[in-house]
C-alpha cells in the first residue's frame, strides 16, 4: 500500500509542477484587456501550486524517495497549452478546469490510499490539497459562465 501512496505522491508532484509551467505561460499570454482577470487568477494560483508541490516533495522524502526532477518528468496537460489566439480565454479556462478535475481525482485516490496505508499525515495533506483544487475549480467554473 505504501507503494501506491508513493506512486500517487509522485504523480501529484509532477502534475503540480506541470500546472505551474502552464499557468505561467497562459498568464503571460492572457495579459490582455479580455483575459486580464483570468491571468491574474492564474498568477495567484502559481504560488499555491508550487506550495503543493513542495509539500508533496516532503512527503516523498518521508518515504525515502526523491521528488521527480526534469529528467523524470513527462508532460500530460495537452488541453492547458497556450492557445494560438491570445483572445481565446475560454480555451484556457477549459484547460484549467480539466487540470483541476484531474488533480481532484488524484487527490481523492491519494486520500484513500493513504488511509489504507495508515499514513494519516499524507491523508490529511491530500484532503487539504483536495479542498484547494476544488476551490480553484469552482473559481474557474464561474469564469467559464462569464465567458460563454
């Protein structure tokens, strides 16, 4: 069961780091009149996502593992790539919603795996991060309603 916890910790760590990269690229791209509010929200979320990755990294260290670095990274957030059209705010919002949904699913799995492994610290962390991701998703659902 600890193997599953470690695997999910690594997956979540990678996802958080990829999200930081994509949020940064999209925030820079959307610094326009139409996308300024979404860009500002992405910039604020970057710090939080980095904090998530750091906390996950410390849990990996607890298990005697190293946080993955760039050579162990494989990108998966195709829908969060910056759009060709800098006015296409809705595609960025949709990409964020997909990334947040994926993170929510991973953290739900981590809560369950950590509970089964008797790792209450990781379980508690996963619940905390799950709440953060649900809040991000709710915020971007409200953006989506505004842009549709």
